């Protein structure tokens, strides 16, 4: 039989006796609360028996709702007193360890349910992370769907280590990173790309790296490009002179001159809205 309180232990007022006196002390006891409860206790440990101290132990109702939590002591022990009778689930969590699957337990009236929670070391528990937000200006609007590239510097080389996109709040995350030196680069159409300073990661570093992408001043401009060929042979003409004209009120004016490359290709960029014409020729000195 387990010993339980039917009534709450209640103290009397202080009693002073001075010699031959007879004092009467009558008391009224109150029924112990939570009479329909039990106890859940146990230990959190590794498979080899090593206790896991300071683990957060969580108790859930039968429907999966969190009921209560506590921490394991230096010996890995924990206890939940006065748990209402019923069915529960239990598990534990602690950084650098994998969270075990929740196991079911039954709490009986005036009984102790003893539980053993076995944890495993997280193989990625000592790895690092880089996270942050990409914005238009300092304190400005977040940029969603921006491309964020992660690079690791190894010696003189910069190796691409990952590519992600920002969410609706401009946030990104690179997790499970080995120790090393890293930097990020962000880009999005209509904005100038930007790159962070490099940072060293080691032993569970969680480093924030935010970036600002200024609006591209030429985002509303266009391009004109093409290939110049010989009409007889259809071969590309290298080093041809290509002139770009604007046309306004019937008047043509040259705004830029370029030359074709070895493949006969030319290009003009950052062109504002307007009407243009391209003229090409080949000139030689005689």
C-alpha cells in the first residue's frame, strides 16, 4: 500500500506554556487536493547509460496538447507530481541531441509511472548556421524571392556551398554548416547584387548576415544587340562599326558607337525609352 494524504497537513497556532497550564488545541483539517492524481517520474539518458542533465522533459495529453514540462537534474532524473489520472505522451529535448519519438504512459491514482527516455547524440549537433534578411534599404521593405548564394573560402578558392531563396519576409537560412569561413551574395532582378563580409563559423555558431540590395537605377532601361554578317557569305563580320541613333521629331542623332566582336556580335545597354536605329559599316584606311 502506498502512503497518501487524505487531508492536508495543517499547523496549529503557536502555543506557549508557562508552568502548569493545560491548553486545548482543536483543529480542522481540509481534504487533500488532487486526490485523483498520480506521479510521473523517470530518467533521461543515453543508450550507454550516461544521464542527460538539464534536458527539457515534456508531458502531452492524449490528444497531443502540451500539458507540462520540467527539467532533468544532474543525474538525469525528473518528476511530475500531481498529474491527473489519464493517458499521456512524454518525450525530452536538449540541444545537440535528437528528440525521441513520444511514448505513451498511463497515470493511475496514487501511483507513480516510471519512465526511461533514451536519447541519441545529434550527428549535426555541433554544426553551424547563417541566417538573415535581405532588404531594399536599411530598415526598409524585405525582399521576397531574392536569390541568396553561400560561398566557402578554402585557401585561395571560393566554393559555392548553397543556393536558397528568401521567404515573404525576406528571410533566408543555411543550416548544418561545417566549421569554416563563409560569405553570402544576394541578387534579384531590378536590384543591384550585394555581398557580405566573410565570417568564421565554429562550434554551433548561429551567425546573422543581413544584406541591402539597392534598386537598379537602370532597371527601366532596355538593350539593343545583334550580329552583323556579310550578305554574300553570311559569315559574321568582326570589328564592324555599329552606330546607335535616336530618332526625335524626324531627326536622327548618334548616341553611341560600338564595334562587333570576333563573332560579329554587338550590344548597347542601359537605354531609356525611345525610338532608335542601328547602322553598321566596315571602314579601312587606304
